[in-house]
């Protein structure tokens, strides 16, 4: 299950400016209010006809409606018409290219989208200057696109440069400036979680003051602070933050909201890291009930939670309950993913552990060997799952030899 706040920062930033349903664009889902095919065709025709402001609105409406292929075609036509009529670096042409970049992103042509943003940024820097609000906006979008290891250094460099410029242009507590600072912290978290923690701590009171204590922007900042603490193994501090984030998530999204379920999963994870399995089991049962209802009993997230429940039950000295859970999950994994899938093999390891804890060594060895054979065949001997299975097999063979 992806973090809601981390469901591409790119789309979250773009939605603020374009007022499109960016979260749904990222997930490839149609928005609640879809555009009829005839209306989509009319919007595309309006963009192609280059009828002034209506052409831009037509592309935006296609994006907002989830008609991404049509939006790309309409944006391409608009760019061509504006370039021919006004020139390649006219502000209206650059605006059309910005819409094209968004449409390309929505159809997952990320490299082309990134190139469009680079072209638009270079144009605005020459026409409007590096510190103009539109220039800053485009550079923010470009930074959000640079989310690969190869582009991280550039993203961090640009983000560092953007903060003082945004502060000068918009003011230190303007929404745009706070979002730029969040972007910097986001980039820092990849390579320097301690610096990211410091930035998120500084941002938290500002976001509370500007957006409100019960606002999604504030909640995202708090989750990212907890995540930065977690990455540094500051589990007790992370637990405290995750608890407060979950409480606010429950208030904003309800017990079965996607975001709430993600926040609860984060808390469960940090509890398990501290061997607080009793509370983890209680939360896992609640999580499984909600995910079964929302996502279905065979969803990967639901099955993973059930695996974690079995592990925690074993840690609590309840291997018989863990065995029962593992057997049920194994049957589901075999049906959903197949007998040789890593998900299935992982459950075999869990089942072997629960059986071993009950002294059922021979049966445990059967499942551990199955996991090992499958891991060697599909994953290789250096894979973590294969190594875990190998350790279990060795341990169980030694145990069997002593009996």
C-alpha cells in the first residue's frame, strides 16, 4: 500500500496549479465525473482550432476528466498552433507546452514530459527571468519529475536553489514557499534523513499556522517527519508521531480510508520493530478487517497483513494460531499468485516457523525445503528470501538430528 503523501509528489504539486484530479491521474482511474465521448471530442477540436482561452480550458477539462490520450493530442495541436502563430518562446506557447507536459505525464510518457518541462523552464528563464513566479512554478514541477537515483543530485541542487528564491518572491509563509520547502525535505530524505527531519520539524508549526492543524498538507508533513525518524531507527519517536498522524487520519478520512489504513500500517511496522507484538496483533486484526472490506480478501496488502499477523502471533508464543493463519493465507496465495511465487514461498517460511515452534519438525522441514527449492529456482541463492529459507532448513535439519 503506497503512502498517500508519497503517491507521487509530482501529481500533488501539479494539481495545486491546474486544479485537475491529479491523484486519480496517477492511479489511472477516471474521476467521479467523467466526460462523455462527444464532449471529449469537442474539447479536443476546440484545442486544435486554437480558439484562444477556450483551447487551454479544453485541454484542462480533458485532463480533469481522465481523458488523457485525447488531452495529449489536443495539447500537441495547441502547441503547434501557438508556436506557428506566436513563436516558440511566447508565454502562451510555453503555457501550452506546460499542459502538454502534464498530459504526457498522465499517459506515463515521463521522459517526454520531463523534456517538455525543461524546454518550458529554459523559455521562461529567458523571457521572464529565473525569479519570476511562473519560472519558479515550472522548476518545482521539474524537480518533482526527477525521482530516479540518476537525477537525485540535480533534484536536490535545484530544490536548495528554489527555497530562497521562493521566499523572496512569495514570502516565507506563503503556501508556495512551504510547498517548495517540503519538496526540499522530500529530496533530502533520500540521502540525508537527519537533515530531512530537521526541515520537517521546522515546517510542522508553519504548516499548522498556514494550512491549519487538521489539513492534509499538515498531516503529510507530520507523516514525513515520522518517516524520517523511522529511517534513522528512532523508533520510539517515530511511534509517537505515527500515533498522532493516525489519530488525525481517522478524523479526516475515517477508519476505512486508504490514507488511514496506510498510517495504521506504518504504526504497526514501528511497533513490530520494537517487539510490541501484543498491540501490533490488535492493530493487525483491525487492519485486516478493514482491508478485507475495502480491498478484498485476496488483495496483496490484505494477505501481507495476515502474514505479519502470523509472525507476531509466533513471537507472542501463540504458534498454533499462527499456523492456522498461515495455512489460510497459503491457500489464498497459491490461488492468487501460484505455488512458486515469492509471496507463496514467504508464507511457507512463516508456516515452517510456526510448526517448528510447536515441535512439528518434520512437517516444518517440508515447508522450509519447499521455500528453499522455490527460492533457488526463481530468485537465486543470494536473495533474502532464499537465505531465510536456507537458514530455516539448516536449523530444522539440525533439530531433527537431535531427536
